[in-house]
């Protein structure tokens, strides 16, 4: 496994327990809109008026469907031009993201995930929200003109944003309403692209090959800003149950280009063991046959750029029964499936 792959997997480990807790508590996960225009300073305030009355701007971080299967990996909007002295508030509308301004010599793969810096960004220090949960906000003030780029530390290179800060008093090129409208359209397009990728299912519907995640362009494409957290045996988002005869071998292939996944079976009728639920990069275990009496885990597999070595996993079922399985990375988002063996 490459150093980059391990770094990214370790990052997933650092927040997966928090996400599981969040899901158990029923926190909101549906896409949220940018705060209403009545709560924003959307009017132009050029010259001296703008310098005397800094404006607060609003950006959403990520988006997802109500059940979390469809994910949009971007900032909405991912570009904005403001004046020195203005502030931006990012609202986290999906899980597992950060807003992180790196120094020139920092790597997105090794920067710390904990919150860092203060409440201002001027390019002189690493400043980051850290990993935030849905519904939380993060605000920074930009006191100095310049161009500031930022990333999500968990989703490079998909999630990248840019803030252009002009001298105080400059006339804004666009009001908040422009960015809000652009963001809504972009967010809808990314979620629609995720939904449309389900129709790219490249195998026989109802066969013994299941996709473990899917994304626009499938696995061979560069990382997309859309992805699907689901095990699918056909070209429908509801196709999460596969029925096979005893003795059959089922193969899972990761057809996303931006996320690792696992195929993990606990003992039949039992929950995931705590050690596995809290450690998504657990190594393979249990062999290549399953009868419901032992825990079986594929280990992480996925996009080639992560250096995980494989896109697929196969398992033979030797005993009749109904078996539930999970992705250790994304089960808090509802990524689980069922194999019925008859």
C-alpha cells in the first residue's frame, strides 16, 4: 500500500467513529441550502462604504442525499471574490470534510486533521476547520488582499476552493445571490451525476457481480466530484440484495474513482465487531469462503491512485442463509448489502 493510500485511510479512521456516533444521534444529513438572503449582506457596498462595513459571505461544504448514498464532493461555491476585512462562513452540509488552507510547503496528505489556526486567514499559517460534522459552521476573516486556495484534507483532489481577496473598498464583482444560485445549480448537477452513474452499472443485472461503490466514468476515470455509497447488483439504487445458489462465488468490484470501500461480513445475525467498526483499514481476514460462522473482511480496495493494489474481492458462499455485509468506511451512511443464499 502506498504512503498516500495509508495516509488517506488513516484519515478515514480518525473520523469514522465520530460519524457513527452522529448517525446514532440522528443528526441532519440532508443537503442544506445556503442561509436565506435575508440573513446575508448580499447588496453591493463599493468604496468607503464597503471598507467601513465588512460583508459576511456563505459557502456550503459538500452535499448528500437524505440517506447518504449520493454524495457531492465539492464546495458550493468553490470560488468567490471578496474584499479585505470580509468574512466567509462555511456550513458543513455533509460528513467527512474539512476547510483547510495549507502553507506552500505542506502536503494535503500529511497535514493534521485537527482544527488549526485562529479566526483569520492571511497566508502566514496553516489554518483549518478540522473534520466537522453536518450542521456545524466555520468562519474566517480575510484581512489581507491576495489569492487563497483551500482543500478538503479527506478528498483531494476532488474538493478544492479559491478565495480572491481584493483591497478593502473594491466593488464586488458579484453579490451573495450570484454565488448562492451558482452553488445550488452546481450541487444539484453533482448529485444528479451521482444518481446517473448508477445506470453505468457494467455487469449483468441480478448476476454474481456487485459494484462496491460507483461514480461517473467508473473506476478508470480521474477522481469525480460525485460518488455513490452503495453495494449494487443492478442499475438501480435499490438493488442492494443479491440472491445466489449455495456454492456460488460473488465478486465485488469498486467502480468508484474517488473512494475506497470494504466488503465485511460479521458472524451471521451479529453486529460488526467493534474493532472492525472503528478501523476501516483492517487487513483481510476470514479467507475466501463464508458460511456465517466467522467474520470475513476484504480489506480496503479501490481507485488505482490510492495504491491499494486491487479493485475487486470474491467470496464463495457455502451455506444457505441471509447475510448482511458492510463497508467499514461508509456503513454510517447506509452502505450495506444483503446476500441471500438458497
